């Protein structure tokens, strides 16, 4: 007969244990720009679970400083130590790099929905289309089949990106990943009535000490001698200047206007000389491409000389030696609205001027902005209708306009009209130097000779005592004072008197007058002007040339100021203590007092070494360098090796951005590992006890990946375009045209017939897109996930001797690496190695001992 006739189910919960969670605050904690430390003292109660979590709160000094997306809160930890008395049970050096590497073991859905919330990482990926990063709105998503980081708040279309320099002169139209405010660092910790403070992220002990708690072991705190303190100690990472900082990336999309000082867009000021003469730059070389210049600061018309530095301009030249296609390569720092700069001709000595530029201004977003432009040359054969306003140096900045014409000459220009619809995205691309830039007007009918000036300060005038006829577009000055109080004639009466002037020198002619002026080109043409009032509908041109660059990293907050600072008063350890009620504690106590408790676990020992190699100066060259290193591990049982190779040193190639800065990855910092851009460009051999591990060095990417997955017994979830750099570059030839190339698909973003060169990253074929992550170009993901690993275990499982016993001879690594023309994939790099070695934890009569498993 059943003893349970009603079939009542028993309580399925395991009643043989109970768990207490206690919150422990640090005994001491400090943090500064150079790092810091903290120490937690654990109670001698229960068994310590690996699910216990350290809660780390931090704030940023400015919103623009955020965690690296692949490291998150892990980036705060430089070293983690678990200690019993004087015995170090487990210690991890360069811990943040190990944790960031192991983050890739979680599948993408878990990273997106769980890791992002718990650890502050943004390390999941999705398919997308990359863009040309030009001023064209329609070109922001054109290269299908690429991948990008997932933004927890989606992607926002920036048309244009106001903080970045574009590939073709204008600021680029891009898609920019947004991270929800709840998972972004804030400048304050505690919530206010209207805003949430900085989030709290956590690190599990099983992550902090993966070789111990990752083996599902528990630390029997209650059995340890009470005279021996059990502690967890953290050393915090560097928080200082660019190149040393391990915590913060600079996110231009989050920067405040007051912190922007990079020149992201420039414009040509044709009216250049002190007297306002039209500039004619030449002697810049014939039909050249990708020329680089370092502009110098010069005084503007108000006598102010800017203090910016680091700006680098790239340009091409015409068959006549004139510069064109101006674009910003490095945006520098310290620039301001209205700054004037110039590029001296490298071949000066013949006819021609230097190239005068300014920090660009734009157009006010008005439906009708006719007053922005004034006709200086009417041209011939034009008819009222649609035309194009053409920048003479920045073709990416052209816009469609409505023109009015009389007798074939243009009389007015507008960005909205019967034949042209107002296009805010194109208007947003406009770049000019107010008062000093002129533009060509082209149309199907016109002769192309028409020119319009970009107005700085358009004023209506009262005119008296006119002598002679003022010419539309001519410059005027104060009578008897050559070159002073310059203005441009932008409107004349039927009698030839100027009734509208564009005031170029900041003068104020609204007050007492009259002011006697004369035409600069003919001093006999004079008049008196007074009562200057702003032309109806005119608004001062907005500055659009100031944004954010990597050179602002230590200007928004200086080198000695911490960028991401730990909220020391809020750091705590949420400790899960397990109390067994099934007799286990008594059995363990008896075993400890007799034969002792023995547990096998592993520890990750870190070795770092610098690799140097020659940087090629041209595409089509792959310089191979062999690096042989003895990395130790003598008399250890070695289960596996994990390696990352990330760029370090100074970026010294003038053809690339961030020149003279540390070439730490701007998006990933040191939490990455670079692949060679040459196919099979890395070859690795390991020598153990004087015997090579492989019959021949491994150099095949799938082989590398399988070895890495074997280390963890789990796939490494990382996009192919991150793991393999060579597939984003042409490999078979160095032909400059696609018709002559064996790989014709590797063409430039602008032309299907112009080929990119051998080993040059290709925007069309790259696996990772060039969309932005909070303003940082995601091109820095390409080939930067090439982590390497070698599995040395005999089989799966945690048991003594499950690895290779290393004798007295140190382990030898032989790494061959092919460098190509790209500083982030060549030159100096750091090889970071983690060796997983066996340890034996012994607890005998309350005392803890730790030995190598070979002993």
C-alpha cells in the first residue's frame, strides 16, 4: 500500500546546505591616476563559493571617457591575489588582459544580454553594411556583408558626424553605436532626482581566479587556522595618459562642446593676402595624390593667431600644380573657431601663393538662406533653375542650389526653391571660410564662370556722397588707410552705390558715422556709409570644423588626471558562504586533521616580452621577423599557453592617422591581439624539453583557431574579420588597377576600377565595418582578435599531471611575424603570455600549503 496515496510531491529543494551572503567592505582601498589597491579580509566561516562577486563602482571625469568595449569593468584590475596568511594561493598578473580574452568564450547572446549588464562590456556583434565615410548621406551603408559591434541602444545615423574628419574632406555620414545610459559611466555616482548615477558592475571570483574557482572548487574558510588571515587583494590598473591608461577609451560622440578642440574640417580662404587679393596657390607638384602637409598657424584679419597643433592635411594636386581634394588626416588639438592656418608650397620659388585655410564654418539650418551667398561674378548663359555650388578644393562639399539669372548672369543663389528641394544633410556638409571663400556655380547651361562669396557678416547700409561706380564683389577699405576695415560689396543700387556690405574685419558701422570708404581696386571710387544693420534673415555662420580626435585624450583631462576613477566608498565584496548540513564539514575536518585535504587547481602565470621588427615603407612588402623567447616554466606541469600580441610603441608612419602618438588601439586598448595582414603571416612553434611541439610551425588560421578552442574545450566566439586580418586585404598582387589585378574585387570605395594595393586594408572587402562605436571607428577591430593558444592537456578533467611536465630547460617560443605597411600591424608589439600551471592546495591541521604538482 502506498504511503503517499494523494501523490503529494515532496519539496525538491536541497536541504543539505544553506547559503549566507554577507557584504564585506575593504580593509583599505585607494585609487589614483597611477593605480591603487584594495584588500578584503574574509571570515573563517563556511565554504567560499566562486559565485561571490566583487562590486566595483567607478565614475568618469568626463562623459567622453568610457570602458573599452571588450574589457568593461575587467580593465580596472591589473593584479588579483588570494592569500592565506603568508601563502599565495592564486595570483593573476595582467589580469585585465586575461579576463578580456576569456570573455570571448561566452556566446554572443549571453554577452549582449548578460555580460553587458554585469560587466559593462559591449562585446557582441551583428551583421551590417559599412560606409564610405564621406559627406554623402546615401553612402553611409553601402558595403554589405560586414559586421559591427552591437549597440545596446541601437545605432544612430549621424548626417554628418560633427566630431570626426571624413575621408574626402567633408565630415562623414556614418552609423554610430549607442550604449544605453544605464550601462555607461557617468561623472557622478549617486542617483539624482532626474538622472541615474554611474552603474555598478561586478566580477565573480570564478572569473577573478579562473584556475581555482573555475575548477568548481570551494575554499573551506571555517577549517583554516584563525590566526591566518584569508584575503583577496586587488591592484588597480593605470589611469593616466594615453599609451599608459588601461581603463578608458575616448568616445568623441559623448564629448561636450567645451572639450572639443580638434580641427575636423578645413576650408580654403581664397581671399588670402593682407590686402585681400585673390589667392592663386601653385607649385605644389603635378598630378600628385595623398600628399601630406603640416599647416602652420597665421594671424587672421583680427590679428589673432591660433595655438592649435598636430593638424595634418592630405591633398592631391592638379596638372597645373594646384592643391585639391583637401582632407584632414590628423585633427590635432587646441584649435578654435576662426583660426587661420596655411600650407607653404613645398616647391615655392616660382609663381603662386601658399595655401590659406581656416577652421571651417557651415550654414545655418534655415529653409531659405539666400543671404548666405552673394554673387561676385555673374557669369554667362545661366538660366533660372537648378545649379550646383562647387567647392574648388573639396568636391565632397558640393550642394545643389536654386539660382536666379538675368540676361545670362546669376543674380541670386539659394538652397531652396522651385527647382531644388532643401536638403538638410547636404547643407550640413557645406564647408567654407566666411567672408574669405568663393565658390563656382555650374549648371547645364552656364559657362561655369559664375562665382559667389560666402558671407561672414552681411549688413544693409545707408550710402551718401558716392563718387564713381562700385563693382559687385569688389573689396572696399577705409579711405586713406590701405588694407584696414575691409568689406565686400554684396549689393549695389541702380546708381552703383553699395547698399549691402559683408564686413570682414569685425568692424561695427552701426554707430556714429559716416565712414568714408573706397574701392580697393580703384581708389577714386568712394562713398560714405553709415547705419549698418543685419540683412533680414541672415544668421552668423556656425562653426563646424571643431570636433574631437585622439590627440584630445590628454587635453579633456590632463595626463595626471584619472579618466575613470573608482568610487572607493562603494566597493564591496558580496560573499556567498556555504554551510553544509549533510556531514561534509565534519568529514573534511577529520580528513584535514589526519591526512590533510588536497585539491588540484591551476594558476595563470604571466610573461611579457617586447617584439620589434622593421616597418615596411610601401605596400606590397611583407617583412618577416623571427622572435625566439625563453619564457620559463621550468619544473612545472604546464597545461596550456594563451598569447596575445598587441601594438605598442609610437606611431611613426606619416601616412597614417595618430602620428607621433602611442599606437595603442584607440578602440580596444591592449585588450586585443593583432594578426598579420599577409596571408599565413604568423608562424608559431613551441619547444618543450628540447622537443618541438609541432612537426613544423603552425601558420594556418584554422589550425590556430582549433588549438585555441582546445585550450578551453569550448569555441572562441569571435567574428572571422576580427580573427583574420589577411582576408581584409588583397594578397595576390600589387596592381593599381582592378583590370590588371588577380583580385579585382579589392577596389577603392570611390571607384571599382582603382585597386587598393597588396596588404592594404580594403573598405569593401573588410570583414569588420567602419561604422562607429560612440564615435570611434570600428576599423580598429580588423584582425585584432587573433588570440593564440596551445593545449597541452592529456585529456579533459582536473587531475594531477594533466599536462606536460617541464624539466630544467625553459619553454621556448619561436614566433615568426610578417609586418606590412600599417603601423598597427607592424613595428613594435607586446607579446603577453599566460601559462596555465598546476598547483596543489593542501590544508593540514588548519595550515595552508601550496606546491607545484611536480613536487
